[in-house]
C-alpha cells in the first residue's frame, strides 16, 4: 500500500502538470488534502521574474532560515516521526518545485510569502514542542515518554496541515492575482529541474550514497534483490552497489574518505568501520569487480588502520592517497596514483605506485612494475597496431579498451603509460567527437525531393539510407540540414529536420530513462514533460537508452515530441538563449566546455545559439560546438575546416571565391582551423560571407605526460622516459625541479606540426633522509 507521504507527493506532481485540484484531492485524507490546497493556493500567486543571481540568493536565504529554525527539532504526527534533514528536504523540494515556475519566482513580496509558508509549516507541525537539547538528548514532550519517543520508527515526514481558517487566510494572498495570468492556461508542464536531497546521517559502519547522475542499485547478499537508490541512500558491510549507463555516484565514509563510481561499475563492501582520526583504526575493505572508481582517502597513520580494495588483478592498500582503479571486462586492472602512495599485491609480488605512476595487472598474473602515465585528448591521425594521437604514437595491445569506434580525424581521449624504453602504450581510447573539419549545416527551403538527391536552397544534397529525416517534409518547407562535405564539395546529408512553426526551441539528446510517469519522464536527470502529442515507442522501460526530441518552451520546460529507443552514440543538440558564459548555461541547461569546444566568435549573453555536444560515459554533457543563430539568414552553409591556402583561399580542399564584402577576422594562416559562412545564390554559386578562426584553437591536441627527472644541465631537463625538455620563458613551472623529482608536463601539437610544452608541474618530490656519520671516537671501544 502506498504511504500517505508518497501519495501526497504524487498528487503535487499531478497538480504541477495541470491536473485539476478537485481530481488531485480525491482519495486524500483531510490533513493531506488541506496541505495540498495550500500548495495549490501558493501556485496561484504571480510575481515578476527575478535575475538568476537574485533567485539563487533568495532561495538560499529561505533555506538557511529554515535550517536554523528546524535544527535540532523533530516532528511526530500519528505515530510517524522524522528528523530535521528530511523536513529540510521537504522544504527545499517544495521551494524548488514552486520557484522553478517563472510566475512564482521571488520578488520582495514572494520572499515574504514563502517565509510565511515556512512559518505556518513550523507552527502547525508542532515543531516548537519537539526540541532536542544541546546534549543531543530528546527533550520531554507532553503526552509521550522519552523511551516511547526514541522507539518510533523513522518514517517519511508528515507535517500537520493548516486548519480551514488558516487556509482561508492564506487564500487571500491569491485574490490579487491578475486575470489572464499563467494560472489560466489549460495545460502546465513539469519544470526541468529536480530538488537534490541532503545526504543521510551516517556512522562509522555506514557509507552515504549520492547519485550525482544516472542510476544506481544496492543489493544485500549474493542472492538479494537489487533495490534502486532514489538519489541518496546508505551502504553497509555485506552489501554491493552497481551503477548504470551514463551514471556517476559518490560514496562518502564517516572519516571523510570518498569513492567516486563511474558508469557500469560494481563495488562490494566487505568490511566497513571508518572511524575518525583519534577514535580507532579505520577499516575499509572493498572489492571492485568491474568499472572505474576514484578514491580520495584521508591520511591515517594509526596502527592497524587499513583501506584496501580487491580487484581481479590484485589488491591495493593505502593509508592516505588519491588514486583510481579501472577494471575492464577482460579483467585487466589498472591502479593509478595522483597523490600519496599505493601498494599493489598479487601472486606474492608487491609493487609500490607513486604519484604519476600506474601498474597494470591481469587476472592470474603478477602486477607490472610501476610505469609513468600519459593521458590526453587529441586528434587521431593513424589507426592500426599503432595509433597516432596528438602527434604521438601509441602501441595497441589485445587488452586496449577502444570505446566508440573512433576513426582518423576524430577526437579521442587516450589513457596509457610510457615504458622504460620510451614507448607509449594505450590502455584505453575513448571517442569524444567525430571530425568536425568536414561537417556543415544548412537552413533553407526544400525545392526538390528525390530518392537519393534533394535540393535545398539551390544546393544538391546526397541522401542515403543512413540519413535521418525527421518530420513530414514537403516541397516548400524550411528544413535544417547537417552533414559532411565529401571530396570535391558534394554535400552528404546526415540529418534533415523540418523547421516548423511550433512554439519553442528544438532539442534532441540521447539519455538514460530513470523514471516514468503519466505526465513526465526523468531522462538523464532531466525532467521531460509529456502530453497527448508526444510519440513514444511502446515497451520502453527504466534503464533503457532513448533518443528524445522536442521543444524547449517558456520557463525552460522541455516538452517531448518523441521518445524512441536509441542505437546511436550519446550526443545532444539544442537551441536556446545564452544565460551565462562563464560557466555556460543555455535555456536553463548547464554543460561543460573543453579546450576543443568550438565557439563562434562574438557570442554574448542573450544571444540565440545552437549547442552540439557529446555525452561522456558518466553522463556529463560536454559541448563540442556552439553556433550563433543571431541574424543568420536562410540559404546559408556553415562549415569548419583547415586552411590549405590563403592565396588563393582553399579550406578543406575547397576553393573559395573571396570578395570585398567577405569578412575575414583574426590572424589566419595555413593550418588554422576556421569557421566558414557561405551564402547560396539562386544559380548555385557560393558567396563567402565570412571566415573566422575557431575559438579556442585546440590544434591536434594535448597530452599530459608524467616523467622522472634524471638530470639537469643548464636550462635542459633530462627525463627517464621522454626526450629532454628545454626551459624557456614560455614554459610555466610550478614547483622546484630537482633530480629524482616526478614532473607532469603538457605537450600540445598544433596543426602546423609545431609541438609545444606550455606547463610543468612538480607532482612528487622524494624525501631525502640524511644519515649523519657516527661520531669520531678517541680510539676507545668500550661498547
């Protein structure tokens, strides 16, 4: 049977998506019905929309006030009891849900209304009678003994509702709501954001689980049922946790140590007693069967303290270290250290791994000697038994994990190590984005539709079985086309999308289904509204990967036009208004940037842009390209290419006719990646409107190399596994470089073939212990 708190939350959800109050009140007991009426009343209040910073500040003030007011208090109602964190979560959740609608955003009056609601909640819940004193003892409460109070099972929060008179008084606030306000709209959609609950309280034998992205499940025992974690939870010895696709989870132990779990990772908790410093030895024993973890272990030196992780390839033991563990499906294990030291044991062989190093182990084999890591992101210029990435050669082994089927010209992340004889070996290669240097976009009118050939804005487009055609497109319609430029300038369409007059801004993305409701779905932590016009493939279940297409409506509500099962790579694309640039936020969506993200020059807050990107394995959205849509006329091709010549102009092998009206900005030379904007004329000719260098200039890519210093000669550093480095004024050095130091340096290859080193960081400095010579004696040896 569904508990009353879950039932009330479901009713609030239905209210948010446009269900009538009378329908939502059905089947609710009187107390919960009165509370729902209060929520409905608050939703009717209309206030002007604030700036983002004002919104955040005022929300913070309410939550801080609620936290101070609720701290140390407990509520009981009808035998159901809860602690302060759960109540604060309720306040935070309701606050976020209400404030996510623009008509309820804070103004000065709105702030007072929300304060009043918090006060009413506190007063009517009887909080002031449930005090906990400074000694953490439950205060005496009339009508219930301390023993009875402590014996009550912790249940979800129930707040004593307002009386009919209180509700009537509160409804007076809504009387001034102007006619024609957003509350008169027949359909309301779920906002795009969800409240994040606070971490649960834990003890040394319990770990807190926080699902940052995606999904996670916990199992008790070998045959126990897997139970989904609803954003936060707890983990104890004897349990295991696994993460889903596009997922990221953090385990927090009582002593402050953390484990960050990547996607498709399985962890067992064998022993757990994470005592804080000075209390007792910390004991944490984990087993990792699959996936990737990062461990941030607080430093401990008590006798008997242990932090141990067992893998198919060996056991890692630390006292206080920052390290990562990768276990692949073919049972290769990599231990890599960022700070401190890690000891890896397997088959009676122990290897000590220091900062910048890693050791590779295979199930049934002894661990390799510690080698120095090399990681980075760069362009692939050769594949085979040896790959060339960012201008550096990497050997491929049978255990190299290659993800995403990258090809020549694509951008990848490579993780590997350098052998003692200077050879680079790739452990993992992950596709970040396909080559952009031959891709184009075009918005124009459809003039012809043929089997394998379309004409848009006078330009012929090749269409094949792989071309995705979205919408019922007819001649005369306006479409958005993206594709690749083939040799000789032929345009191959990969996607053709109908540009209709439907309100809102278009989006699509590949995501993981986390929750399914009648009026909305939660997909990759984004709330996607559903209505009667949404087309959904039958049989989709929680845990499936799907392609979501739709429109971003006012108030940053994402409404699905279609949800289909995905067989594509994890990408996204949407159009929206730039809200902030540092960090980037577009139409309420934040995403990450990289050195290789292509940003058209001149984009400012308030501009309309199109954002293309890739979704990393942990669910992180990373923009690959941000294009301006401001004042962009129809019949225009935009493509990215490398300048082959400037006299005459040739980009990506395509000759370009430059006129006096062509805008050429920045310092452009042969090898410079540029964005070219071309106007298509009625006779099929191309008129170049502008040529701009891309920003930032990424080049072939950059690698981070860890290496030991074996000698210093003048301004030259001799390394144990890399060519010597010559220091000059352009190299930034962080730390004091000495013999036997371990340094990290960034090697970047540019399109013109230049290789530069831009920074050197000393990550490990060996401790030199000087043993004084024995004192000189007087010739007497009486000891």
